[in-house]
C-alpha cells in the first residue's frame, strides 16, 4: 500500500519504519497525512510480524504540527469547517486527536526518532510514542498557546505532566517556549539524547532489543503501562499486572526463556 504523505518500510525483520514525508513543509500534518496515518496504523495493528515501529520525519525536522496552509481547510468549503464549534469538533479536532488515541492503543511499541523540530502536533506525536530518542538538534514546542489556543491539545495535558511533572508541564504549556534537546533530556521529556549521526542506529538498536523479548510480553507491557497510568490505586494496577503475568507464565515463550536461563547458569 502506498501513501501520499508517508513512507513505510521494513528495514529489518520485525521492525517497521514510518517516515512523515512532507519535508518541504517540515512534515506538517495536513488532513491527507491524518488519513494516511489512520490507514497505516489500522493495517499494522493486524500484522503480528511487525513487532516494533519507528516514527521519524524526512528532512530537517520531525514534524512542525498542523499545516495551516492545508488546501482542505482553505477556501470557501474549508472555512465552513470553522463556522461552528460543533462542526470543527467533529470534522477537524476529533480527527487530529484520534490519531493520538490510535497510537496509544497500537499493539506495537512506537519509538519516535526526533531529528529536529517537534512543534505543536509534532510534539504530540512524540509524546504519544512509547520511547523518544532525540538528537542534539531536536526541540519541542507546545506552540498552541502562541496562536491563541489552549495549551491543552492532542493529549499534552495528559502526557506531559506524567513525563516532567505538573509544575514544569504548566510552565511549558502556558509559555509556549522552546524546549531544546539537552533540557528535554534533563527533565525527562525524552528517553535518550544521542549524537546526530547515531540517532537512527540507536533507535534501531533499541528496536532490536525489544525484538529479543517475547511478542506477547512486549505487547502486554505496553498495555499495562497505558492502562495503569490511570489506575485509581495500587491494588488495581497490581491486579492488571497479575493477570498479565499469569497468562504469560503459561506461554511457551516463558518456559523456553526459563530453560535457557537455567542452562546458561550451569
């Protein structure tokens, strides 16, 4: 399947690489890109042979956010989408935010490879990923408040406080300032900061490490992390973990791993 705004390739067995491919617009998200992302993630959700996903941006940046020059949002027909809040909510807002929900529920872990600006919706794509590996030129900008919108957009007020703490998140979202790579690493916004020439290699090596784990163990770890972010108490979190462990303790992968461990110790 081909896409107008994305490329998808399998650089190695079990690894899928999604590249946002509108470099002339710094990979800005237009409605066409959203359609492509929905279609691709739906296809990948059915593929058990693709176990880890990488998400990168072509050219100089990761993603500059929503494309304010999107042809589908300009002109007479496009302006009608902004004529009432209810129309905007259904035809634009929920379509943008729905991609974030799809990413969170995607069975494969997603590794964001941030090589430059991750602004607006681009920052949200990174935050919705499970792991963020960034280069020294990466910068994160919650730019919504800079154009008269709420800083709470596409999951920012959910993901960011959990990553960096409420006070730091509030300051970033309420000022719309740029968070450079070194600060992002220091405050816990990203998983790892690496040299520019090691960016994709590090992401691939992280994916290979994940591939070394059992398929069901990897998927259920992602599910447990997602569901337990909202666990009402410790007991609820442990109950979900107990369920997962009991299922996996009866799987062939578990017995094979235990036997291999015991043999290695002899």
